[in-house]
C-alpha cells in the first residue's frame, strides 16, 4: 500500500499510516502487528496528527474532509 502520511503516538508505542486506498492503519510497535484499520475517507489520506495524550487522531484527506478518530478503543 502506498502511504502518504505517518504519525507516532506521543508515547512512541503506535504508528499510524495514511494510505492511498483511503484507509488509516494503526500498528503496535512492540509487536509489529496491525491493530486497527480506520475507514471513512473517500480519497487518499495525506496528513495525520495525534492529540498530545494520544487518545485522538486527526486525519485530512483528498476528499476535502477532516476526521477525528478515538484511538483508545483500537
């Protein structure tokens, strides 16, 4: 998958990747396992930013939308 954006959680335990297929994937860096796939955008994801406490992820897409994701449940 082509990835346009990446962001680490503030604690460095997870990595988010914004993909060309309009998904966001979250990886646990201790296990190197994908722990979540976030869907909802209709175009590629080109920027990502975690909140200071890591509980939220903001994404911006080529579909001209911004989404806020709750990452505590993932």
